[in-house]
């Protein structure tokens, strides 16, 4: 029983990180209409920038602060230069995100990759406390707090602010929103700026556990996609529930049935969800009037 | 009558003569071409001739300079080339320069095959300097057929050694062999105990697991479990939590370096360490692995290696050459330089002019030859194609590997 509880707690912690990446996927999908496969590698690349600043002697928190500013700028650049829809439709934009995914990995190898992987210091305290024989790490508890703040903030933005409502309008009815004066490209730029910052946050939380290297985000990206499907591609809060489900399930499968089945179990959960609830656990059906 | 037809006959005769002369030219061209083919084939004994017309000794190197393991293998390659340049600057091998055809295969078997075909066409004396376990199984059949020796791959695989392949020669024992040799040594030094094995799933891992279990039992220990994970596993917490329940004295690592580093990170996150030591093979004897291990776990590392620790290499010719070439002195570059030293020793011992046959013959008659400052003495024979049997054991002090002992010798 003690093992199972420990695995569940570990799975929740892992699931929250998966959920955060899924959150960005869904956020960009809701606001720009495109699922961006490159978000993981955007975070990886930004984390390398922080690492280089820290390695050159800057304190970790100042490096992270500068990294956050750079990430906002980087997110804007990614949208304006690579992804801004010049035409070609959603399929064209989706392919561009895949190309960006590959390009960022290659650039990381070229600029930073000589001695990878690198040990990356944790921004969160180590250690933890035991509750009922189960170790609760301080880093995991703080991650829960971070997630709550992010979710609350974004849900409030979408519900109660003009910018948030405009985000939703552009995502659901881009042409109508433009006709009503909503500046879609400005909103998409803001979305990518926020996404860039969130991607760096994930990188800073993940790199101490995974080590920093150019493929750091790849295993998480697949799980994040599954989490987004399970939670619902239209529900921001649902991504974290989906992440926790995927995290706990894969860790339990790895513990009791073998680690070979980890990815298969995540994909099986995704397929089961699509079969039973095609819009995910918390997603809503998108209705189009013909 | 003959006169009446003389024009047509004449032209037919002329045409016939023209045809015969054209036919003769064609036959002559074919004979010349055939002769050229025969003469070029006679340049070697049907396989790598090894020495060019200028007397240079040609070697082929196909190695990942890019791709997934490029960052680990490229420095090794640079170090090898630096040593060969040093040898050439000293006059070469018995007056003959070493010429290297150095190609990137990007850790891709298909590209390695393309490179190997080019080496065969060039009739190199030997192919060496490969790094990785994906490419050699694709290269070896071609080199066996061409009778060109494949020397000293970094990344040993059991499948290439059993059954014995006539052209495949390795310096490094397989990771399983290293662990099997290391376990009794560790038990002797620190007492027998309970052992858990953590493996990256590879084609060799089931064999290694059986070998390690048998070695543990034979040395008086207790094998408490084999835990596996596919390469690139994101979360090692399940495996760590299961191991933690067993409270093992030793955890043996049969993993790729990145996974091993992530495992140790998960061990630290979950507050777990073996009671005595973490035991690894040369797969984790690199500084890049050590940099990912927490300071709390580093003193518990014992790692076998077929090369000396960087700290022990000061004052060697390899360090001098690497420094002169502005190459960082670390485990992987010392391995590259040391491997090049062994190649040099073999080429010097080979009958002149150097050919693939003379290289193979030279290797198979090596017995306890100290061919390199970096490796222990090397022995090959017609029935043994793994050169190193003695191993060094590294511990960790102040964030760097040092030589804690040796096995064999």
C-alpha cells in the first residue's frame, strides 16, 4: 500500500508538469486555432538561454528573470516571423509548427549541445516531509501552488477581461471577430508572448529532474498531447486533470506491469477517452451553424 | 560481270572493310578495358590493399559527428585525428603517412553502410574509430566480405562478438563483461550484499541481466531484482520507489549515460541511495554522466573502465598532443587518443607493405602489448578479438573520477 501511495503522489507531481505543457497547447489552440507542437522545444531553448547566463556567473534567479523577459520576446518573434498566418490555412500553420520543433532542436544541438546533458540547478527547494510514510517533496507542493495560480489567473482573464473575451472570440469565430474590430494578430502575438513565458517555466521545473538537453521535452510532449485530449482541447482547467490522470496511470503501469507499457498506456487512455467522450472530460462540443 | 557490279561490290567491300576496322577498334577497346580492370583488381589481394601508390596507409573512419550521440563521439574522433597527425609529423609508420578518410554517419546505420562501401572501394587497410552500437551490425557484414578489419568500436555489443567475426576486433569488453568482472572485486573490497540491477532496455540487456545475477550469486551476494526502462524514459520514480522498498546494498547500472544520470536524479528526489555503492561500467565513466549526479550520490559511485581516469593521464603523450591541438582532456578524448595509439602500434607491427591481411595478422599475434598509455596491455588471438581484459575502477573525489583500483593485471 505504501508503494502504491508513493507512486500515486509521484504520478501527480509528474502529471502536473505534463498538465502545464498541455495547458499551453490548449491555450494556443483556443486563442489561435492551431495546436503548436513546438511549445516544448520553445521552452527547452529558452531554458538553455537561462543555463548559459547562469553558467557565466549570474545568479539563478536573476538569470531566470532575464530569461523570462527573453522568453516573452522570443514568443513574439516565433509568432511574427514563423507562424503568423500569411495564408495557406491551418494545415500550413500546423506543418510550420512541426518544422519549428525540428529547427529548435537542431539549433540547441549546434549552439549548446556539445557536452549535453547538463545538470541544471533547481529553482525550488529540495527535501520534503513525510506524511503517513509517503514523502511529499517541497518542490511538488510548490508546483501545485504554481499551477493553481496559473489556472486561476487564466480562467479569470478569459471570463472577466476584455482581452480574454477577445481571445475567445478570435478562437471561435475569427472572421466575425475581425469584422467586429478585434485585432486578431495582436491577440495572437500576446498569446505567444504568454506561452513563451509559460514554456520557460516548464523548462525551469523540468530540467533539474530530466537534465537539460535538446530532447528534454520530447517524452513529455506526447504525454501532454494525450493529457490535452483527455482533459478536452477546449478546457484549460481540464488539461491539469488530464495531466494528473496520465501521470498517475503511467506511473502505476510502470510500477506494476513494466515500463515498456508506459507510452502505450497513455495512448490507450487517450483513445478510450475519445471513444467514450470525444470532446474530453471537460471539453464542450463545438457547434457550427450551416 | 564483276566490272558491272564493281561499284556496288566496291562499296559493299568498302563498307565491309569499314565495318571490320570498326569492329577491330571495338574489340581492341574491349580488350584494353578488360586489361585495365584486371590490372586494377590485381592492385590488392581482392580486398583492402591499404597502401596507396604513394605508400600512405589508408584508414577509414565512419563516426557520428552529428545526431543523437554526436556530442559524445565527435570529441573522440577529433582526438584520434590529432594523434594520427602527431604520428605523421614524427615521420609516420616506418616512413609512410597515415591517411584517414573521415566521414560522418550521424548515428545512422544506412549512412554508415554508404561510408563503408566507399572505404571498400578505396581499399583501405582498416576501418576504425566508430562510436555507437547501431551502426556496426550494418557495417560488419560488408567488411567481413571485403576482408577489411573493423577495429575498436566504442560501444561493445555481444552480438558482434558471438559468434566470433573474423574481421571484428574490439578493445573494450562488453558492458556485461565489465559488470561481471567488477562485482566480485566490489564484494572483495566492500563486502557482499544485496544487489539491484537497473537496465536500459537494449538487445543486450536480458543477457547482461542473467550474467550479473549469476556473478552476484557466485560472489556470495543476493540478487534482489532487475528493473528495466526503455531508453529516454521521462520518469524513473516508479523504478526508484520499487528499489527503495528492497533497501539494496548495491545498485548496478546497466544504462545509457543520460538515463543513468536521470535515474540518480530520481533517486535523490525520492530520498533513496543504496546502502553501499552504485556500480557501473565504462558506459557511465564519462564526465557528462558525473555532472548529472547529485553531490550526495557521487561518493557512492564505483565505475569500471577500460581506460585510465583523466586525473591519472597527466604527463602522458596523449595529454601533450590534446593540449597542443586545443582539445579538452576528458575521458572520451583520452579514449580517442588511446585508441589511435593502439592502431599505430598495430600498423607498426604489421608486415610491410601494410595491408588488411597484415593488420589482422599483427593483431592476432599481440600478447600483453602495452600499446597505449591510456589502455591496459592488449592481447588478441585468432580466437579472442577483445583486446582488453584488465579494467580500472574509478571512484569520485571533488566532482571528478579518480582511480580507486584495478581488476586483473
